[in-house]
C-alpha cells in the first residue's frame, strides 16, 4: 500500500489507532499483527511502534487522556475529591469512552475480555494511573490510600458497566446505575463506610 499518511504527527497516530481498532474489533486482538496494522495504515511497523510502544496500546489508547484528566483534576484549586468527582461525572454526562458508556463500547469490551494480553495491559494502565495521581497529590495526607480507593472503585464501577453491556443491556439501560455507583464511590471516599 502506498504511503499516503502524513508522517509522524497526531493525524498519523489517530489513523493508525482507528485502523488497528477496526481490525481488532472485526477479527480479535490476537488474530491481527502489528505488520498488518502498519500495512493497512500505509506506514512501517517502526512508525506504529513510535506511536504505540506496545501492540496492546493500539486498542487501549486512552491512557494518556485518562492521565491528563487526573492531572487536571489534581491541580485544580480547592478540594481534590470534589475535582475528581466533577471530572468523573463529566465523563458520564458526555458518554466519553473512558466512562464505558459510549455506544460503541460493547465491541471494545468484548475484544478486551477475549484477550489476556489486553486484560493484563489494562491492569498495568490502572496501576500507572494510580502512580500518576499519587504523584500529583504528594502533599495530600494519605494520598496513596485515597488514590488506591478511587482507582479501584472506579475500575469496579466500569467493570460492572461493561459486564452488563456484554450481557445485552444498552448504555442507556445502565447509565443511571453507573452514575449512582460513581456518586456512591465519592460519597464513601468522603465519609467512609461507617453507616
């Protein structure tokens, strides 16, 4: 395939990601090689790896977005827990891909669930996000514990939302419960589990 993509920039990265995602969703993560993605995108495998250090990152390509969202919330003036709550609920309201409520989430969830490599990478990304947020909150008392509860809690909410959608419920069917569970997570982070 001729090389038609612009070299090296965000457009190339987006094109590679879009093509890789389409191939993974159609054929399964393990059935597609990086060389195939590169060929379809009109770039070399080296270019693919320049933008995506691991094959898994071709599909799980929102880690940087999630890290930036956490950094922004942590750096906001005032109550960090309130900032995180606002940012997390905004994802729900926007049906952002990071909320798991986007209409196209079901094929994504099915692809991830079918691949041990993707599941392992998703766990690594969650740990990286935990470390990022902990670093941002270095001056907050018990930051490491707060962040661990937040990341684990949000992961639990997201996994349940994914499970329900994989079982046949639509994002519209689960959005209210998802929001309620996110709000409960922040209530518990604020007040604890004493009641």
